[in-house]
């Protein structure tokens, strides 16, 4: 049978014109109850639920791209800026989203959905559309809780057994000397078998947290201890606006300085790179710039010999989008993989997805050849967790 005979009228029209136009954009909110709660190191309030925003973009030919990330605040009422447009006009859509980002909230999940849709239209995975450099990226395990030293050392052994080459530990115990004691326990247990990273959590605060960030001399004292313990990078050691402090700290220590994880505007990330503030830049495409903006920052970082490795503390859909960017274009040596069982499991993190995103026995995230971003939604779970 001729396949064209079974096409709908819009599909046939799109096939003849080569244009897939955006017909509809839908946004749904979902909430997974957490019992026991997740006690994040950066949040003084135990988290009793985990929220996910799902954005779907559907064409007049019936294809759908999906993205997830921030709440899409302020997007309602602006759908008409996209409907009827060519789905593959990604640069045009990026410019509109940049304007919305200035006036409203972080609406970048739509950019992720558009890239997923583009891959489905073109029949290629996003890592290939981004440059095709690699189909995989090595994951580092990113913890989220503050454990006692002995317990943390035991957890590090488990990460090693799972094949992770590196582990990020959290500071924020109130006194950084207590944080160092926990780090020492891990280094004494694993020796040189595991690369250790430290997130100082000084760059930003939750709305209800009024604690002041470290000053330069505080951060420098910590850096001296991290040098002694052979830590690869210290993340967010100073407030996000303290560019002069970052430059001075970077010059004073052999530990790499990382930052930019919650930075909102691309020009702020540009200034971190061109201003010599960081050795490692960490934008999350689900929160800042989408894939379209992330690839700009990745190329700028490469030109300035700064390591690009995204922050990815969202759900598995956000992690997947960052993985495509890191693998296909940026040649990132490591990618953040949020995983801290039993409090933060893959099942909790990736509840919107049919299958959680996993790293293999050597710590690699393999992206494969599926079109777009390659994930599928668990529609039954999403229906059960839908709110609003």
C-alpha cells in the first residue's frame, strides 16, 4: 500500500511543503509526595514533595516533543507567539524565549521540547543535531544530603562499586571544619580511587534562608584544606556576584573553581568565562537558555579553555537534555548525575519517565540513536500525580 494514501490532510500538506507547524503547546504540573522527606543540603526545610513541569509541543502533523524543567511562570497567554510557526525555526523560538525570560520566568523547558521535536521530525538524536561529537558522557554521582563522616565514607564505597569515577560532596553543616572532617573520612576510605568534588553552596540561597555567604578569606581557608585532600573542584565558593573574589581565589589555589549553576542570563555566564572567574562553568539548560543558549555557552567556554559541564539537579528529562548537549558538542569530561539513595533514588528523580535515566557499570550515560532526546513519558504516573 502507498503510505501517502493513509496520511491525514495536514500530514500530506506538511509532507509536500516540508514544513511542520506548531499546532499546540500544553503545560501540566505534577507532584510526587516524598515519604520519608528529602533533606537537601542547600535547603533548611525538609522536602515532602517533588514537582515536575511537563511541556508538550505538537505539530499539525501529529508529532510531539516533550521537555521539562522550571515552572514556565508567565508563559500563559504567549502561546500565540509560537503556534503556526515552523517547528524547526529553533533560533527564532530561542529569541522569543529570551524576551520572555527577561519579562517573566524561566520558560526554557519549551526550548527542550522544541529540540526533542526537531529530532523527531528529522529522525536523529539531539546529540547528532548538536554536532555529533559523541553519543555518551561520563557521569559523576552528585549527592544531595549531609551525612555523618562514617556514613558518608560507606556511601562513597557504594558509588565506587557502581562504577562512578567521581563523587560530589555537599558542604553546609554550619561550620566548614565539620564539612572538612566528613570529606577527610571519604578520602581516607577511598584513597585515590575516586575523584572528589565539593559543592560549597555559597552562590545562592533559598528564599527563606538569610545566612550570609563566605567571604574570600573564608573560601581561601577552605581551599587550602581541599588542596590537601586532593579535591578536583570547589563549586560555588562565593556569592554568584563576587567576580573579583572568584578571580582572586582562582589565582590563589590549585583547586579548580566552578560556578554558574543557577545563573539566569547568558551574559552573566559570558562574564564568568571571559572575566577569568571560573575554571568550570555549569549552566543547566533546563533552567538557563535551553539547549539553544547552552550550546552558545559551551562554545564560548571552549574558546576560553574553560571546562563546560552542566548543573543538572532537575528530573531525568533535564539530565538527559544536558547530557545530549555535553556529549554532542561540549566534550564534557563529566556530567552531574543526581543520585543519593535511599533519600534520592532514580525512581523519585525520574518519576515522569517510563524508564529512569541510568549510568552503566563504568559510569557512562549512553544516549543511543532514538530521535530527539530519546525519553518516553509514563502517562499513567503523570495522570496520578497531576495537580492544578
